[in-house]
C-alpha cells in the first residue's frame, strides 16, 4: 500500500506499525494508556482508533489503538477483509457496496458497528471511511473508529455548554490554566458593559480594581491548584453602563479532564445588587417584626405611666435608635385629672386633641417622664429647638412654630432629617417626632434620634416608630385612666379611715394603712377608733372580701353602720349581729345571697350561694361575694377597769404583748364572716395589764402566697416579742420586718398600748333614793372637782349633776350611783335601776318642768344614756379645764 495512506493511518491512530509521516507531521509516540496526552486533548474524552484499507479492499495498516479498541491483534487484522471482520453476515452485501463506493467513487462513508474490545467490553463504534490516494494514484481509505456512546455524551455536554453560555441570564466565564478569560457569555459581557470579544484574554486585574482583583486572582489560583470550589465570593465595583456601585457573587469550580487533570476554572457570576437590597429590606422587616414582638411582650407590664414610658425606651434604645425621650402633658400626671377632651385637629395619625392641660396649638406644658441614650446624657435635648430640657422630671413648652408643636397639634408624625432646626445638634444624624395618641387623643410626644454614623430614618422606620408608640400610648392611656380611678378610690378609702392617730381614753393609739403594692385595685380594709361614754373606747378592724371600688364602698357602708351602732352603746356581740343583718341586707333583693357558712379564724372562709337567676353570670356572683362578705373584730375597752370585751366575725385573732413576755394570740371565738348569717356571735372579756400592747390587723400583714398563714402569724408574734419600743416605732418595725408588701393585699394595722388612769381620776359614790341625795351629789361632785384642781368646771357640773340626780329620783328606781371621770374631758354618770330612757321634749311657756334635759343639752359638750344589765346610765361630758395647783393651808 502507498506510504501516504499508511502514514495517515498511523498518525490518526497515535502510532502504528511502520507508518511514515505525511506532509511533515511527526508521528506522536504511542501512549501507554488512554488519557496520557496533553491536557485538553480529545483522547481524554473519546476512545479513538485508526486503520487503513488498501486499494484491494483489504486492511493494510492496523494501529495499536485499533487492536485495543476492537480486541483484534495486528497480525490477524492485517490483510483481512474489513467487511467480514466488522460487519454482521446479513449486512455483508451492503457493506461491500459501501466499500466499493469509497474505493471506486471516492465517497466518504459513516456508519456504526458493534465491537468488543480487548478487555471484553462491548460497545458500538462509529466508523468513518475517508478516501485517500497513494503516490501511484490508486485509491485506498483511511478509517477512524470512535466509541459512539462517548461521542453522544460529548455532544450532549457541548449542547448544554452552548445553552448555558448562550441562553443563561447570569454570567458564565471560563479561565484557562494561565487564568485568562477564554470564554464569556453575553450576560456577563452585558453586566460589564463590554462586548464579549473584548474580554478574551483578560485577567482578574483587568476586570476589577484592587484589592478585589487580587482577591479574585487568589481565589482562581486556589481553585485551580486544589480543586476546592469557592462559592458566593462577593465583590463590589462599578460598570460604565449602570449608575452606582454594583455587587456580584462569584462561584468558582475547576475544569477537569476525565483523568482528573486540571484544564482551567469555570465561574458563575450573578449581579446581587438588587438581591442585596431586597435582603437588607427583608432583614430590616425581620428586625422590625422582632422589635414589635418584643414591644408587645415588654411594654405595658404595669399600670404605671412612668414605668410604661421607660419600657418603651428599653425596647427602642439601642435596637432602633440612639436617643429617645418621652414627654407627656403635665395634666396627665395629676392624681385626679378630668377626662381629656378630643380636639378637632386634622390628619391621619390621630386627633389633634390635646389633653391634660395641652393647648390646641401644641404649646401646652409637657413633662419629660423618660429618657435614654447611647450617646451620653447631653443628647437628651430637643434637637436644637430651643427648649433646652435634658433632665427627666423637667417641664417645658414647645414654641408654636416648631415641628414638635405641629406634631402635637395635628397628631401626625414628622421626619426631621436633621433639618429645620435653628442649631442642629452635632451628635444627631436624623430624628423623628411621633405624637403619642390613644382613643383619639394626643397624650404627649416621643422624640427618637439616631446619632452620626447611623442610617437615617426612612419611611419604613417611621411606620415602625408609629406602631411602637401607638402600642405604648394605649398602655399609658390605660395607666392614666387607672391612676385616676385608683386615686379617687384611695381618696374615698382614706376618707373613711380615722385621720392621724385618734385619741382614746386610757390608750395610746398608733395605726398604719398601706394599699396593696401591686397598684391594681383598692381594697376593703378598714379600722376605726370610736370614743364611747364612760371613758370607754371601741376598737374596730375589718376587711371586706374582694377588691375594687365596690369593696371600698361596701367598707364605707359597714364602717358607718359600726359607728352608728357604737353610739347606741350596744354590746360587741350585738353590734356584730346587727352588722351581719346589714351586710345581708346589702345583698338582698334580686341579687344572690349567702346561705351557708364555714367558720374560720380568718381568710379562707368558704360560703355557699343560692342559685343565681337565669342569665346571671358566674363573674357577677363572685363579685357579689367579694363586696358583701366581710370579717371584723369589734372590741370595747373600759379605761376605768382596764377590761376589754371582744367579739369576732371571722377575723384573725388579736395579739397581746406584755412587758418581758412573748406575744400571744388571744383566744377569741372566731365567729363567721358578716353577711353569712345563721349563727350568733360570742363575746370574751380580757383584763389588760398596764403597759400591755394590743394589736389588731388584717390578713394582708401575715398572709402571702410565699408562706402559710401560720408562718406569718408566728413571724408577727416574733417581731412584737422584741425589746420595748415607742408605739410609732412598733408599727414601723412590724411593717419593715415582715416586709408584707407582696402586692397581694391591703394592710391595716392598729396598735394600742394600755395606759392606766392616774390616781384620783375616778370618783364613785352610791346614794340612796332620797331627795337629800340631790344636794349630797352636788357636794360630792364639786368637792371632787376641787380636789383635782378643776374648779373652773364646778358651776356647770353642779347644775347638771343636780338635774340628772333629780331625774333619777323621779323616773328611776333603786339606789343611785354617781361616778365622776376625768381624762380628756370631765364626765359625769348617774346610774339608776329604771329602764325608761330619758327623752328630751320641748316645754311650753306655761309648763313648770321639762326643761332639765334641754339645759343639759345646752351646757354639756355632749350627753346621752345607755342601758345596763340592771337599768340605765345617763351621762354628760364637759370640757376639762386646765388643771391648777390646789393651794395648801
């Protein structure tokens, strides 16, 4: 066969048996294995073999590649008929026709044929027959065979590569091993504002400014060397065709041949400028939602104006702004502010109504209730608006032309953006003022600022600020309304309590009242000290079950009833019995009333209720239980005998402390609460030693969720058992030591120290029922007054004693007892055994009598009568004159 045909076959096969070079091409040395050629060679991807067919139609050259590809050694293939060697028998005729066309007519032929390689692997080969001529002009053929499946795979990869480079909307680039651009798609070229052809051969330094070019160059070298991909590497730069700076995300991957040899670096580049903006907005939205969520959980934890304002600033600083202040109209902070009138201001953010002393033009007096800053205390100012207020608690007014006054007037928020101020604050970058409005009324103003270096407020920030402030405004308005009602209720409650420390005969009194620290509602605790005739004093302490204004009102009703019953000089058990009837009467009518009882010593008493009418709610029944059930202790102390008679209606027992002894709880029958009914009340009388300390209290002092009632009672006894203190100090020591301010209940504490009457302050005589006893009574009373140095009262007492003893003789029976008492007043008591009570009547001008009691009423400071087990006592009191020394000799 001619040499050029054989040489071509050898060159195409990568080395053959005896082939010669054609056209100056040098035959490459035969590789020992597939894929050992230079990087990027087609042999790395496709198995290729070559052989030659001579003019006689026989195989003239058979390369080593062909021997390996077809599994036929050269000695068998050389001189063989290619048709019978490669083509199935049923296709021999057609194959010879095709071979003849190639050899005779010079036509190329492409076909496929199954094969089995040297390792026994089967496949389909695509065979190319290309006519060739020898030196003598005879035709032969050079044949190429390639694995068909590998070819199809390469075709698919090429089509996919073309689709990616030609149709993908994002940029794709290929760098060679020298890290120069070999190929770019149109999307990448458009992103840079250049033509694709102008980018070939450029490096990273030609594409980006330093130091980003160095960073990309380093990443390319790293990927090429290690094969580790670099994902989402971001760069910033500018392009001529788009304004502003752009941001790209680059992902780099190494290109490798099938045997793992590096061929270059492929890159995917996306312009994320818009995506980054969207991500920033999404992150801002997430932060805003988190801020609003925190505000919902944090703001409004208490019903206190100042605390709620501080909670708003805790949320906003520093998470939302750097400086923030809350200013409320001064009238809001008044204890008893009238309802705030809504104004007629225009605008979307709220009504222009000003409240609590606010002027319609927004210049009303404001008080700064909270301030917070990360920029130092000097940033608490007004942003250059001339107010100059920096401290919490200060008051000021905005000028009518200021943006703040405009916001207060219209109810609309304003973004100041650091402009419009006479002297801009050098620390502040941007500010917003948001009126605090609730229920159509502007309550005050919130000023939020960001320091230099922070992003200025935008529309979204302003919307978030308005939402935060509106949430706080509702809580502050609730606190305002609550404060007003709470203060009114406290005023009502305190007005029903004795002012200061009331005076009592034979007792030193100290008392304390402390509302619940939770500040939720007023309670029904009360105490009272009621002077009674005969140097006696009624001590009362009680607790209406439940809380709220209705409890306070019910307490006032019961306290008034107690005072009325005490003036009737009824026994303690009788007083409680009458109170029980009154309490049950308050809940009568259409309301459900108590029907059962479970007696107890204090809190925890359970009572039954009759079924409510149809339509009554459970909450209504509970409310009635709170209002119309009460515990109470009523005690009457006689300063002459130092005896104290107790009656208890379900209250905690009194405590008694004697000098040098442990405090003890008096064994007073517990009784049942007022309003339950069905059981009589018992009395117990205790003689109190001189100097003893008697304590009455409500359950808020000793009862808590933190410990059992018995533990609280024991702690109370321990505190009182300490060293002797002044009475006022005793009250303070009890409250401080027990620390009862758990915010769970009100506390009422009444402490009384027994003070025995001095010698000579009581004069007591028995007189027979004879007319001469009138003169004797006058002599005894006047003599006793002179002995005590009270001579200035002799004339009045002499006349009044004469009248009372005369009435006792005329209208009473049995012996007459005369008793003179001197403590804070001079009192006279006349006892007889008649039950008929004296009755004052109007005497006519012609009547000879009937003017005695009128005279008593005119001259005495007060007078009255009361029943005794054996009759009655008629008494009067006159002011005690200043005591004078009695002359001697």
